[in-house]
C-alpha cells in the first residue's frame, strides 16, 4: 500500500524561488511508494495547522519545504504522532537538515525521502514550548530576532546581523540548575542543544546526538577580542567544545533563570518566561534522515 505524503511549502523562506518544486517532486519522487499533495503556507503558523491536520487525517509523512522556521513549525506539530517528518532544506541556515545529513540539493533531498531511512529522534520541551534542534537565550536569540525582522533573507543577511550585534552585545547573568548543581555566571551564549549546529556549518555542540535521550547545555563565557579568530575556527570545524571559554553540560532536566525573556528555538525568535524548566522528550518524533 502506498504511503501518503504532504509537501508543505513556505513560499517566502530562504532566497530561492519555489515555483519549480512541484515539478521536481513529480519527477523524482518514487510514485510506486508515495501518493503526494502540495500544500502552501499563507501566513506564519500556518504550517503548524497544516501539519496537525495531516496527523488527524493519518498522513504517513509530512515534508517541510523551507528553512529552519518551517521545519520547526511542521516538526513540533508532529511530536508524539505516527506521522514522520521529512525535510527539503531551502532556507538560510538549515541546521537540523545538516545534522541529519539531508542534502540541500532538492533532487537529492527527494531521493532521500524515497530511501525512507527514518529514526525516532528526541525533542526538547521548555515549559510548554517544544523545539527540535537548538534553542538559546543569549546572543543567538538577539540575532534570530534581528534576522526575523529583516526583509532580506539568506546567508549574508545573517552574517550582517552577527557582526552588527556581536560588538554591541553585553553578557547576561544566568542561574542554571543541572543535575542538582547550581551555577551563576555571565555568558554570551546559553544554548540548549539536541542537535549539533545553528546552521551554515556553525556547530555549537558537535557531540550532541538527537537519539541519546539527553541534551547538552553549551555555555560560552565572556572572551577577549584577541581570541575571536580561533573561536570562530573552532565553531566551524566542530571543536567549539574545546574552547577555553566554553563549558558543556549534559542533562535530562534543568532549570534556567534568565534576566530577560528573549529566546530562539530552531532559529525562530520567541518570548519566554524568565524561569525555564527544560527537559528532553525521548524518541518523540519520527524523521526521515540522510546517509551520514
């Protein structure tokens, strides 16, 4: 019996046009395995509604066609269901897709769906808000907010905001309770990592594994300007955890107290409470992945 798959396309994510995607799906999807429908989002949050409807209808696979924001909306709506998440990554960062070895080439991403190699990945729950890959409360949250407000998309827009905010950002004082140990410290990044990277190869937690039943808390302490080139090199070569300014704590549950309520979850800016209860939700999402 053929599986049913919905492709949910965000027409404004990333920098490329989406007009050719339906034709590519018709050309490269294995029609002996799947019957498909194309759905287009019309507003922010629409992908969540469409994905929930797919679950109600018993659709086997829902494919998010877009960037990390689209993947976040679709994926969080599928948590706890039997419907699998697939991804055609055409956004600016594509953090989750990169971690899961899903090709950024559309034809190869569709062929990955045909291979149907899926796993059950862990997800993250912070108070009542879920996310899939990486969330943070420091400089990354500020950059995510500025990027979201910018009318231009793409890698270089993201780089612009990184450099603009980097030199004006003041470290924030946080309190964290992980594994019964309480720490208070100033940080530049306070990142919860279920997967390894923010996107574009910028790996914040290179050892994170979305199937191991735990999370990593990546803390980047205030650093000197002279250390910046080495630190950037470490982030892009998967050695950020080796920085002398970094501390990584593995945990299943944690409490975090923040000085403000700005966050980013899977690259999407969020307003959150200042007192956070964080926990891993093991094996809560089916996802089709590439061959690592």
